[in-house]
C-alpha cells in the first residue's frame, strides 16, 4: 500500500499535508493531488472551452503550472480555489489563442439573447419521461450550449459548488457581476431544458387559458375606448 494512502482524499488540510511533502522534495506526493482534483479541473476547463480535446490539454497545463509554482501557494485561500483560478486562466488563454474568445464584460451582443423567451411548468418527475443517464446527457448538452461566460459561471457555482467569492476570484470579476451571470445562466438553462421537462397540459386547459387571456384583452380595450 502506498504511503500516501494514509492521507485522506478529501479536505483542505489533506491538500496542505501533500503540498508540504512536495515542497520538501517528495515529487510523488503531487500525484494524489492530481488524482483528487483532476475531475474538477477538467470540468472547469471544459466549461470555459467547450471542447474536450482543448479542455484536456488545458487541464494538463494547469497541473504543470501548479507544480512549478506550488511554492507560491500561501494557504490564504483553499487549494481548490487557487488551482481553479489557474485552470480558468489556462483555459481562457487557450480560448483566446484560437480566436474564439468572448469578452468577460457583459456585452450588448450577449445581452440581447441572454434572457429566456418563455417559461413552462416542469414535470414533477422527469424520470417518467427519461432515464437517469438520458437526463444527465440532456443536462450536460444544455450546459455546453450556454454562452461561455454563463457556462463557466454555472459550472463553478452550481456544479463545483464554489462560493460566490471564490468563483468571482477564480474568474477575475466582481461578486455582483458573477451573481448577474449566474442568474442569466440558470434562466437560460431552464429555458433550454424546458421543452424536455415541461409539463404537458391538456388541450382543454390550454384553450381555457387562451379564452381567459382574450377576455382580459377585450376588457382592457373596452375600458380604454370608454374613456
């Protein structure tokens, strides 16, 4: 059994223990750090880049840079936050080099399509419509289809469960901007998933709703004409 098996695989204290070993000259202690965090780093780079091959390359670059600059980690934040910030930077650099970069600022171009156009009530049990694996594939596809700045925000906050402060620090933006992006990301995701999971109402119900809306419109028009 490896000597590192005695070091648990979770918790920031365990990261610090491994980091101390690496800095003391034990290079092998970096391997369990890679195994522990590689999935998180890959999800982050994939969120930024939207391409598996590029994400894997950015993940490798992240761990190389982390190893080379490990002495710069001061423990002021969690190692996962520090590592995620490196991952985001590596992915953003790669995205820029392939000239598909999207501005980190809230742009007017994104603003025009950043709000959903419709909402539908979701079915209470989507598994009646799809299996768990199908649901996962549908959700993953919807996340990958989000504009990059919303996709990366959603992944950091809702999938990696980073705090707003940690995610904002990793992305290099203010907390207020991050919260704004997260709201839009969630709305866009809900709209994207709506046609899969929406509650199919009966035709009679939809007709009655249409009649009610028409009746309300007629009342408004009548009231306006009488003035």
